[in-house]
C-alpha cells in the first residue's frame, strides 16, 4: 500500500456506529454464550458433518452406479460448503467458540476438506478484505483479475465486454482454480493488496502441501484404490468442485459485487468518505438478512453487513443484529441494500455487464 488509508470520520465520532454497538452489546448480554455460538451451531455440526461423511461412505461402499457416485460427490460439494459457511467461517474469525484452540482446529479441519488452504484464506480475508472491502489496491478479493472485472476502478480490457456471458461458465472452475493454481500463487507472493513483505511460517507451508495431498488422496486416490472406475472418480471430483464453485459464488459474489454495492475511492490525501462502519454498510448487499431459516443454511452470508460490522460475533446472532442495522441506517440516512436472493444474482450480472462496457457513475456517498 503506497499511501496510508484513513476514513474521513473516526468510528468513535460516528453516532450511527456508537448507537449500534450499544444495542448489540445489550443484546449479547442476554445470550448465554455471549458473542459465541450456541446450541444452533451444534445442531448444524451434527447435521452437516454426517451428511458430508455419509455421502463419502456411500461413494466408497454403497456400490452405486456411476451416476449415483457422481451425484454423491456433488452432494458433498453442497454439504461441504454448509460446513464452511456455518463452522469454518466463524471459527476463522474466532467467534464460533470461546476457545482459541478449538476455533483453529475446527477451522482447519473443515476448511481443508474442500482442498483450499485455510491459512492463506484467513490471511487475506481477515487482514485485507475485511478492512477495506471494495477499495482498489487494498482488497485482495478484487485484486488484479485478467478475466473478470469486478470493480469500476480496475482496468477495462476488450474481452470484459462479454464477461456477463462467459462468467457463468468460468465460475464453474472457481474452486478448481483456487485449489490448484490460486493458492500456490498466494503462497509464493510477498505482496498482496495491502499486505506487504509476507513471510509464511514453515509449519503453514508444510500444512499447505499436506492438506493438498490429503484432498487428492481421499477424493481421488482412495476411491480408485478400492476399485471405483477412475473415469467415474474424476467426473465425481469435477462435479464436487463445480457444485462447490457455483454454490459458493452464488451466495458470496453478490455480497460486494453488485449494482448496489459502492466502490469508494480515496481522495488525494488518502481519505475514504464516511467512517469505517459506514464503509462496511455501503459496500455490502444483503438478502433475507433477518431470516432465521436462511441464516441456518447460509451461515450469515445472507446478512453480510452484520458480519462485516461484527466479524467476531457468531452468525447465529446476525438476524437480530440485522434488524438493528436496518432500523439505524434508516434513522441516520445511510444507504443500506437488501433484496431477494435471485434479485441479488441478477444484480451481479448486470454489474458485470456494465463493467464490461464502461465504468458506471459512482454513486455519491452519504456522509
């Protein structure tokens, strides 16, 4: 980062955030486990873990035909992402359990099942994306991407004109690219968005290769070793990642990359408009944020504003916190965006189409 980034309004001087923090603190005092998970998170673990490993058991020993095995792989993609949404993500933020050790164990054990490196994702997610979402040059999630242009502040290339059309095909390969290409690139980089002079602990480097080897072993080599046709296994492996990619992206990509989300720019002095808390609000899009049912499966990704404002609070509390956010943003005149799930997906593709032609006019940020 060439220039220090500052927010025009300090959080302590932001009446909206002060009121919100006070309300959230009062609410959390009424919860038996405070900001951490509760019995609902335990129910999710007891539901999604058996579904994930049950499907794997049936792949190995269920004697299914090829199509059945491929379908079971795809179901593992769904339940694996439910584990990531509802256990891994909170554990990565230290909000699942009051035990730091258990958070790390749960996070690594569930995240690495999907083949993506837990350590590298946590590094860029917590130390880059969460601090400056949608800010060019300091949010790793919108860092240089040759094929897809997600921010109006990124260079426009000729092929971006068609990105709203080829995006759905490209998205199928998202986690395969992440597992086998992107992670290795992150491991080798010394600078990433706002992160500089990165040095990885030797144990994490060893864990990187060990986790990749484990993913290939249990997903490909072991099923082939016990007699399942290699063609079926490879097709199942691809089905797993295609399902995982679509389910992940079409739950997460709309949260920040849509027509409604803003992409604030720094001024000549390095200032972003508003406060850090207001920045989190205007760069997010929610879908069904107060719904307990959607929160049960999507782990709070549907109430993304609440997550960005209170990442160290478990997602089971987000429906209630979202009600506070909706009320207070209306009271203080801060733009807050929510819509249905399908509306948010269409908004994302309209965003891609607009960015493929010319940068849209950036909306005025309300201070």
